[in-house]
C-alpha cells in the first residue's frame, strides 16, 4: 500500500492544523481517494481523522472502513504528510 498526498490546505483551528486529500494505492489497478482528512497537532502528538457529519445529535463518519484497513492507512498517511510538509516548507 502506498499513500500519495494530493492536496494539503493549511486551515488552523485550535488543534487542527489543516485538511488533506490522499490517494491510497493498493496496486496498479486498485486505488481510493479520500478528501478532507483533518490533521491535528497538540504538543508532541500528531494525528489524522476521517471526515464526519452530524446526524441528529450524533457524529458519524463519511467513510466506514474495517478497523484493520483504517489502522494501516492513517499511520502511513501521517508519515507521507510529514514528508510532504517538510519538502514544501509548511512547518
């Protein structure tokens, strides 16, 4: 699996630093694009979240994935994003 950063939008709001669009490449024929992942930072901790929407009084994800896939995508995305930001002088 490979992660490609398609776009990063600097949009700081409290702990949120920006929004990122990614392409998850599983192989030459299979890929997925996710838009609007939120990138957060607090002290030494950094994390990403998939977009959510509010239904009645509950927040629900736009994308629901099996935990095994999500746990692989988010750390790889964070690593790719850190490389992208350092190369593009965002931070």
